[in-house]
C-alpha cells in the first residue's frame, strides 16, 4: 500500500526534535519537509548569537509567527501531500492540517503580549474544519489552551503526544574515582544561561565541592564573558561556552553521573538526551518538568521560591518576551540552590540509586512513554483520523 505523505512545516527553522519523526514515521506514512528559502535563512541565522536578539526586538512590535503564517496562506505545498503538520504555528490555507505546540502563545510569536490581541483569531482558526487535530507536547501544554481559550468548538481535537527520545547504542561505564555533574544549555545564546538556572547551579556546586572532594562539574553553555572570566579558575569546573561537534558533547553525556537542570523554564530535548545516557536528572518543578522526570524514579523534581520572576505566568502562558533581561539581574534563588544541594548530595552518596534512576530513565526513552514506538502509536491514530 502506498504511504500517505505528511508535510512537516516549521514556523521558522525545523527543530532537531523532529528528526526522529522524519527518520521513524508511523507505519503507512512518509514525513516530508521542504527546506524553503526562509527556513534556510533562519537556520543559518540561528547559529549567530545576535539573531535571537534581533528576533526578540522585532517580536516586541509585531506577532512575528502569526504574520508569517498569514503571508504563507498562498504557499504551494509539496504535491500529493495528504496532511500538513504545522510545528508551532497556524495554517490559513484551505487544506487539512494539524498543529503541535509546547504552549499556546507560541502560535502568535515569541512575545506573549500579542496573545490577547489575536485570541479570537486563534479560536476561529482552530475551530475551522480544516484544522483536524491540535497536539500538545504535555498535559501542562494542554492546560494552556483550556485555561486561555474558549475551546467549546475544538476541545475534541486536543491530543497529548510526548516527545520521543533517541535510543543510544552504548554501555554505561561508571568512574569510581570521581563523580561528574553535567549541565547542558544553548551554546550560542549567552543570557539564556540565567533563566536555565546557571547561577543556581554555580552556587550549589560551590557548596557541594567544599563537602565532596571528588566532584567535577561540566557546563556546556554560552554565557556572558564577564561571568565566564569570573568562574573559569574554579577548581574542578569545566566550561564549554560554544557549540561543539556532537561527538564531543556526546562524550560528556557518556562520562557523566548526574544531570543537573535547575531551569526556570520547561525542559528541553537535552533532558531526554540525559535520560537516554542513563543519567538521573535533577530538575525544577516548572511547567511540565514533573511530567518528564518522575520524582524518585528517574531523578528528583525540586521546588523553587514562590515569589519572584517566573518564565511562566499563572495561566501557563510562556513569558518569553522578558526572561533574558530580568533573570540576569536577579540573585540566585536560594530555595533552588538548597534543594539542588540536598538532592544532589543524596545521589552523590548513593551510587546504587544513581544507577537505578539512570536505568529507569533510559528505559522510558527506549521502551516507555518517551519511546518512538509509543509516540508513533498515538500519531498513527491521529494521522489516520485526520486523513480519513
């Protein structure tokens, strides 16, 4: 039987998380993605640090993603396409389509201040007969829709489909002489270091390294130069503040013992990478993080202070228009620091717990809720219904 074609259409550049879907589609389907000129331009620009700042400035004045979607309503999609899969944006063409998203406001752009202005347009577009399904990555993502939109005309279209991690062909080797802590963040967005919990990480390591003499912390993250200069001489701290080849980064995952991610935002694909390399994960209780890391089984989910600046508002709308400037000015969250120290100490002192949590995380990626098989079961049903 001939495979049906699903056209994968990014809002800007195609995120690497979709590679496994292209390479491992559900049975009976072929995933195609044409690299248009604008996608190629944005992919190249995204390698430059300044590109994200420029996009943020533009987005302060206009709903960038929504405007791009409107401009593409006359776009010619690949021939014989059975269904368009929109990655984080609306489709205004008269064709069957589905959309997926991390959180709701991403449909208009990177700055959520535009959301209220275009709320009715979002509701009417999602209510269209052409929109077949609305996929959210997590239950928390689904709540952003239920809390902020009138879903009476499209609630039945809502589906939750989790990420799928990648199976790794390796055997975990444990170093008995030292314990290596790992933190991985963007290699080319300096200020992102702050709202991914970088300062809390450094404070916690300062405390832990005085308590344990066999610790090493590896940070793969871009950061402001003055911050790197301040900490580069710290003993047993290795900072990689640039994008490096995958084999170099992979070796850091393979040789690490614990993955620390005290972020103020939701998890990234990097957490699934950590789990796939048998690393127990310590992460903050923000947005959907507790859906990814199962507290006490695949790692620890730690709490943060209940006051201060957050990446997500009470309605779960992501506030991506402000974090870089505000988080850089804030002192480290002492609640996160203390909880990070406490839970990391437990794993440092309990080798068997580290091993069991690491194995449990790898199992979830290879066979459990974050496996390609589990994702494809859900997507096949969704594609079947949408193309019927």
